[in-house]
C-alpha cells in the first residue's frame, strides 16, 4: 500500500469510537441506551475490572480499570456485562471498511481508533463535509457514535478528537495551539504517561506550553531522545506518515492478565503463567515469528510493578521455551508478596523467514509441519474461545473473560486477513 508521502498541507483525521464496547452492546440491544452500562472482565468476581462504560455510568464516577465493587458503590443501578470480543471485532472491521472507502491511507492503531490521511480526497468535499458524512454513516449504519479530530498531523488530530465527546468533530490548526493546546495540563498530552508527567514536573513543567518552551537540552537530559520528540509535538510538529502497513511492524509479542484475586498460591500463579505462554506462542505462530528475549511483568497487590527480562543465545517460538525462561525469571525476582497481575512478553522479534540459519533447522521443520494444526486450533479458538482441547482446573482459568492486554493487538493481527 505504501504511506502517505505528502508533507505540506496534509489533512489528517483521527477517528475515535465513543465508549466503543458499550456502544456496540447498545447497538445490539437498544433497551440499554440511556442507562449506566459497564463492560467488565468478570462481573461475578468482586475484583472484576471495568473495561469501559457508557457516559451515563461515567457521570456517576465509573471509570476504566475501576473494580466492579467500587463502581457499584458509586452507581448502584449499574448494568454490568461481560465483553463480547467477536461482536466488537465484527463492528470494528465494518468501521475500518468504511474508512478505507474514503481513502486508502488508513492506519488502525487499536480496535476502536485509527488515522486517515484525506489530503488527496478533495473530490469528496471539504474536510468538515467528509468528517460529517463519515460520522453520520457510522452512526446510521452501525448505530455507533465516534469523534473525529482534524489537523495537519497525527499528533494534533489525536489531541483534537479528545476535545469533544461524544459525536464531536474538532479542527485543530497549528496556529491555534498556543491558545488551545498549551494551557492543558501536561498529563493530558498524548504520549505523556503518568511516570513521564511526574518526571517533567520535577523540572517545573506543568502544562503543554511549559514543555513547548522548555530548553531541549534539559529535556534530553531527563528523557533522552523522547524529550525532544515531545517538545516537537507540544509545538505542533509531527512528520510521521499515516502508514497502512504499520500494523505489521512489531518488536514484541506479549500477553498479560489480572488474577481473580491477589494471591501467593503457586498453583494459581503457575496456571496463569501457563495460559500466558500459550497465548504468546499462538500469536507468534500466527505471525510466523521468533524472539530472543523473554520479559516477565509482575504487579503486586499494592500496584507496584516490576519487569525483568533475559536475553537468550538463540531464537525461540515454542510455549515450552517461553514458559521455561518466564518461570525462571518469576522465581528469581518474585518477592513472595501477593501478585495482582502477570505478563509474559517475547522481545527482539524477527520474522522466521528472515532468520535463516539463526533458527535451529530441525526445530523449524518440526514446527512447520504443525502449522495446519495451529491454524485449525486458532480457528476453533476464535469460534469457541480458549482452545477446546484443553481444560484447566484452577480459579485463574475460570475467569477467561478477564480483559487481556493482547486483545487489541490480536485484532490488529487479523485486520487485513
């Protein structure tokens, strides 16, 4: 497909679905409209986590990642539903199909948002007309609301789409950033997470404007090359293209999951590690990839989070190898305090076809013979959920609908299939 090369006079859209999971459920069941609705990983579990919620629920204080018990305390009438990922994936594919009918330059970034470069779509109307038609079409045909940011680059378009929800269309011009963007708190800037915001505040950066006007040398001393990148964005500069093929670029493949309850029970922890390694292996086979580093993420009961990794001498792609190294890291670095979340990530990823002799040829051939089997299992898993050939007997696996960080990445894996 290629990327959008036009540098001057670019017109970029950022499309962001409003309360996507909840909106899809309301589209399927209109009786839910106007009611406080939340989608949660495991409604039966006291510590189930809110994945998303409707604006009616948000008005009562319900937030993403909030435990269900806390959400119900704030909003006793809250309707809580399990996620239906097949339903969300189907809706998302229909949305991106509509976007691609406007321009070939569409870059999905998750299941419910993406960028469009409409610089060459002048024959379809003005940017505002195109945005209005697209927003109305998604709402009329799928009954799903979205917000659209319009700007000369991806960063400003992303910031603009957040400024009016639901069903907002916001234009953010570069000449307007000193009045619109700079007064915002630094924590509201796209690309600045909680940890980065804390670091920036140590050098008296409280707003986007403070960042825009800060000495670049001081920023690089604090954040490295990312300091310069963030300063450029704060000044409205972002040259990154809308790249339809960006969904195929990956450096790591991982999976993480929250336990039903904080625990030190090795049986539960081991079962979850087994499940995570299985997820990672399946995604690696789907991408025909292998990796050379394994990273384990441990989040404790107090939300303190650590990551530890190990570089290997050879590339791996099997569950057994992934789990062996991951368990080694866990046993070495776990401080025996109750664990809330675990994650396994394989890093230094390479396409198998590019590895040549770096892969063990016997192992590669052995795995290649299994590709049809993996493909069949993937198809059955997509249809029936977790592999129908395995039944795990622990509390961990009773909550397979608990939200996993890999779902949105899995969607991107499948986007152009």
